[in-house]
């Protein structure tokens, strides 16, 4: 097939170049005719480039999506004004940070009047005007403005607007004015301010949904699920999204992108492209922040219960009530009786350890350590510290064995990304052992495995 790039958009003409009698001399005219048949307006300035292959087309799409995502992340606020009166029609905080639109409107009007009456001074100031775009600073924002026939669009940005964003604005204003032409006329003639679904129009036009809190859909069509399972990167994205939702009722695409990148070590363009496919097929869907936040307390309660049940022994500590109880007992203790109590606590700890009740065992050992420190029994302190170190090592070894096995099983089944996750976790466990160092052969072996699996991906 022959693929073309038309003003940064991909187009497959459907012909095989070796069998097409019009290739390459009449490609430009042929593509223009096909676009006209599809209902597109084609002017003399349109640029058409042939691109090399399907891989090249996908790379181009990856760049477009990444650029689009970067632009959305840059937007903090969108304000739509009537360009005659300067009155605000819409004040939409993309980042959630409220802006006093009336104050901003006055600032904008003053700057535009200044720029139009003092062009030379304006050029040398912080503000610039480029093909009817106004750009200047307001507080810690970068402002991009453009006037249409009825409206003035104001984008408040973290950084200067990209050329791609300016192109979006150029397309947005006439589309908005055409969609809401009657409402704009009513506003100017009678002051009626009613623009149905204006926020949705803005969200769709600038793809603001990409920065909304996200969740996974409750039901996935079998065909889509099959496609996800056959795509290593999409499968990893889906699994990591599920992990993020365990601790919170929503996630953001940027966080998901960064988590996946740490595992697969692929270019951000490639990962974001796959995330975008999951957004497009509605596997990843936006949720209202208010609804997500309302569930946080309930989610936290559930997680606290799970954490209490499954938390590692390294996080176990004796409670305030345990300490108070020991302090009360200490009032009637001398050094000899303290040693006897310590011996009993160690005995209980060893019994619990043999029964694989590691948390209970550690708690008894830590109570014994507390007493030993209070009575400054150095030999007992050294002994108990060694017991605790050995116990921690034993539990970490069990966790390491389990994690390595999970990684090996995932690797054998061809689930390389999940395998990398397990091996990375195993690396952290190994590196946390005080008796090991970075030259440990197992650490080197795991790092080599991870590199090899990333190459496979």
C-alpha cells in the first residue's frame, strides 16, 4: 500500500504502488480527488507527502499523539470571551485552579489596546503578536490569545504554545463560532448566556480528557481483550493500571506512562501510543474527579484491612499499649528478673517462628529488645538484634524465592513485561540484604535477564 502524510495526518490511498499506473506522477491529484469525494475541503496550500511504510505511518501517529498529549499537559485554564465586550462566556479550569476571569479580561484588554497603539514598543516588550496571535505573561502563566469573528479564545499555559497548539486554536475558533452561531448572536443582542454542552465541546476539541482521572472499564468486549493479551505493551499497561487502582480509585495517564516506562525502557512516544489505543477503544475511560474522591475513604479502609493482614514483618512494630504494659511490669523488675522475662519472650518468639507465624515472632523479639535496652543489657541487645536480622533475612528469602518463581513462570509463558516487573522486585529485595553488595552474582544475573527481556519486547 502507498501511505501519505497530509498536513500531519496519515492517509492510505488503498493502492499497491507497483500495480498503480498513476504512481507516482499523479499521486497528488489522485489524493486530492479522493479527499474531495470524502467531503473534505482541499485548498491549493495543502501539503501531501508519501511516507515509506506502515511502520513509518505508526511512528508518525506516535509523534502526533505525544505532541497532542504534551499540549494538553501544558494547558492550565481555558477562557472564552466575547471579543466585543470582553465578557466571559466560559471559564474552564483544566488544572482545577480557579482564575478570576474578570481581572484577567481587564489585563488582556489593556495589553491588546497597548499592542495596537504602540506596535514598536510592544514588539520590544515581553508580549509578541504573530499572525493575529497574542502571547504574553500574566502572573506565572503564559497566555495565548486569538480573536475570531465573535469570540476571543484565551489559553493559560505553563509554557509557551507549540505550533501544533496554535494550529488547534486556528481550527477551533471557526468550528466553535459555527456551532454556537445563534447563541453568540443572542448573547450580543439580548445578553442571553446559554451555550449547551460548551464544556464538552472544549474537552473534545482539545482532548482535555487525556488529563482527566482515569479508571478501567467494567466490561471489555472479547475481541478487544484478545487484542490486549496479544500486545505485550498494552497488556502491561492494563495490568499496571489495575495495580494503580488497588491503592487509589483513579489514576492519571502521565503516572501510568512513567510506571510503564520504568519497566519496558521504551520511548515515551511508543508507550503513549499504546495507552491512547486503550483510551480510544474505551478500555481506559475518564471518570469524574468528584466521584473518584468520594470513594477514596472507602477504598482506604479496605486497603488498611488488607495491609494489616498481609504487611511484611519488617513493618511490624510493638504498639504503644505493648510499651505501656512492659513499663508497668518493669516497675517490679530488677536486672535478673528482666533477663528471665527476656528469655521467655525469646522462647515465645522462636515457637511462633517455627509455626511460620513470623509477625508474632518478631513482635515478641522486639518486646525483648525493648527490655534489654531499658536495662542496658549489652549481651542481650546483641543477641536479640542478631535474631531479628536473621528473621528478616529468612522472610526476605521466602519473598525473593516467590518473586523469582513468578518471574520465571511469566517468562516461560511469554509474558515478558510481567516477568520484568517480578525480576525488578526481586532486585530490590536482593539489594536490601545488608550482607549482599552490588557485585553479588545474582544481582548481575537478574540485570542481564531484564536487559535481555527488554530486547525481546
